[in-house]
C-alpha cells in the first residue's frame, strides 16, 4: 500500500468533525491511527489524535503535521470505537471523548515512549453471561462472587478494573485484594500527580494481567486484555461526570463490554431504579444476597413530640442514647447537612449571601466563618448588618456542628465526635458520633450499635426525582450497618419509603417508584436531556435561552416534551447565571438529535456557554 498522505486529526474541543493535515515524507513511515501528533490549530500549536487517513481533501492547502509524539499508538482501535459510541450517545465530540480517556500528561505536547502491547495467551469468555447485577444487602457476600470472577479473569491472562465511589473505599479494597491476589495493583484517581498517573497508565498498557482500582477515570484504564469491570455502589451519583461531556461511567462500562467482550458486575446494597429496570429488560443475571436477620427498626413520629425548646432530638431518641451510653455502646446520629447554622439574616430583611452564587451562606463554627456550600467562598461573620447597620444578626437552621453542640450539652459524660467528608480521620474514641452521609464509607471497618437518621423529611423533600431512591438506599445501608437498631425521625410516617424499609420489601419499593416515575415521565420510563445556558448577564442569558427554546419548538415532534426555560436547580454559580431546558422522550437518540439541530441554527456568542447533558 502507498504511504498515507493526509491524516484525519481530532482535538480536545467541542467540534464534531476531524481536520485534515498533510503528512510530510519524514513522518509517513512513523504515523499510525491512534498516535498523538502536534499540529497547528487556529494559529496555535496543540495536541491531536490521528483517527484516520485519506488520499484527497476538499481543501487545497493543508497545514502539515509538526511532530509525532508517540512511539506506539496511545489510543487503541477498541478505545477509538468506544469514543465514537460515547460521542454518538452523549453528543460530545470524538476529540472530547478521546481526551477524557487520555491521562493528563498525554494531553500535553510531550513525547512519550508508549509501550508495545504484550500479546500473551488469553481465553475467550464469549460463551459466559457478561453482565451481572449483584444486590447485596449483607455488604460482604458479593465479594466472594466478585473475587471468584476476578480469579478466572486473571487465570485467563486478562485484567480487571474495580470502580469505587471514594478514596476510602479504594484504600479498603486494595488491602482486601492484596490478601487474595498476587498480581500488580494500580490505582488511578485524582490524588495522583500527572507523572504518577502516566507511569501507572503506561504499565497498565503493556498488557500484563493486573488489577486497577480507581474512581471515575479508572473505567478508561488502557489494558489491552480487559476481562472484568466491577462498579461498586453502582447507584452512587459520583459515577456521573459533573462537567462536559457528562459521561455516566455505568454506560462507559457497558460500551466496553460490548466492544471488548469483558464481563461487567454492578454491585449495590440497593440498585438504582434505572439499573434495576435495565437489567430486567436486558436479561442480565441478577444475584441477590440477603441477611438472615435485620437489625430492629424504630420510626419516631416527630409530630407527637412538641418540645418547648427547639431540639434535634426527640424524647425517645434521647432516652435511647442515655441507655446506650450506660451500656457503653456506640451511637451514630446522621444528619446530611454541614455547618452550625444555614441562614444568617437581619430584621430588616437582609440575608448574608454568597456574592458569586447568590445563596445563603452556612456558618461553620469550626472555622468561625460563613461558607458558601457551592463554591466554598468564605466570609467573616459581620458584627453589624451590612445593609441597615443594626447590631444584631439572627442565625437559623442547623447542621451537624449545631447538633454536636446540643448533644455535648445534653450528654456531658459522653465523648462526642464529628465526621464528614472533610474530616482527616474517623473519631474512633467517641461513643456518640455526629455524621453526614460520609459515615457510609466506614461500613466495613467500624461497628456501630445504634444509628439514627435525624433529618428524613429534609432529605426526601429535595428538588431531585431520584431523592426517594437515594434515601431508601441510604436507609437500607444504615440499617445493615447498625448492629442493633436503626431509628428514623420524621413527620411523614406514611411515606412508602418507610413502609418498604420496615419490611425490607425491595420489590414493593421498586414497583411503587416505577409507577410514580412512569406517571411523571422520568427515567427509566423516559430519557431526559438538559440544555443549560450560562453567562454573566441574567437578562441576556434568559433571552438567549428563550431563543433556543423557540428553535426547539419549531423542530420538535409530538413525541418529545420540552420544558419552558427555567432557572437551574443552582440558579447562579461562580458569577454565572444558569437557565435550563429539559427534553423528555422515549429515545435518548431523538432528544440529542433535536438538541443538536436547534444548536446548529443558534448563533453562538463568546460570552455564553451552552452545554448538553444526556441522562442527567
């Protein structure tokens, strides 16, 4: 075959097409599909990836490729196919998908010696079932099944990837794996420096059987012989990217299973509604592990206890804590809200708000400062009202710091500790622990006798169609973590979440939740796509969002529902106003097609950012 003359190159920008570059004579023997190259794009040198070759271009004069940065392709043919599928499904460019796969060091124009792939003897798993849904309420038995599958994969000369929801889980899993398997273990997460990440990435790419642990990015681990992907706590929303291209790692794993023939295991104490229904439709193998006996469950109806003084603790809970302390037991009080107070205001109506996000600021007693829960901006608590100069500001609401203060006052004999995601260590010596949902990270390392959820009502009444599923999953996990009893304080005693939790009736919960989702047209009944428009001028952003809405209505078919433009759940973030339009239909593909059609007719502005989020 004659040497290629023109390379098709993609870059890390939201541009759908590839770009043609001339291949000089010095590079014709070295260039290959999947290699990184240095090119001139928009008058600036940048890194691109070769995705194809052609003999002719519709452009008369082409820029030449400046340099080839890889010795061997950094992107395999399987990963290129994966990125094409991600581009089609999520509406991102192929370049954005490819650069999501590459480690940080390879996104820059540095030469790297990419190792040649080791092609050892590997076995084919094509005759075995590929996707499993493990519903494990015991928190332990699923690992016997997972490790058995991992052993078969390693014996077949292939590798395995374990996705974990947090760094704490990664550390715990690393210790477990080292006790069972004697193969190289690599960790891919945000804590690594670019140099450490690249070193691990290159070792994985060699193809020697290994195990990779990590959070989101680990699903892209570059092993050429992938045999197994395990997603632990698959219902956790941490597996959904919060920025473009908004990938959901469960979908990435599913695409890799289709392309590379790897097995995929979704493991959860309470699978998400979407995964549960999808597993039934696709006829995945569903395996359930339920304990023989559950801890006791007590529902405390707060409407029956009207205290003269505002308190977080009902009388039954106060008595139980007192009894538990006498018996030297460990109690956990869960309240999923940080800080001491949530709102600081003056009688004149002025409220202390974040200057960048326009939300009321939370007072953190430990820092002695007001902190924005969205962007982290900090302010000193003023001694007088900035508006009317009154000398008194009133704080209301409460978080775990205020709960800690109350518990320490009521039970002076107890050792009270606090734990949230910012805590450097777990308060092991405390017998009363005030915690946020972060306490679930300790599920396999610490024993708790009694657990009480303080703010059930607040967690259920959120602007999130998944809140019931998330809350039910949290309560199931807390009940299993509680050795003796789980208590829930609420004024909503008739909620189906609580009735199904009391009986541990998962099928009953799923049936009710699926019915409600179908009535409201939420996943898995329908697919959603959100189009967010953001910019610095509120009126201008809303005006432009209206223009996009009008374009959508012109092009839309009757099968797609389009919401009116409305402020986002977080209307302002880091000085940017945000408005959203939601598309809803039976087909994710049709939603994306309509959104792209409208944006192609929309005149873009430099001071405006429009993003598409598929399956938010």
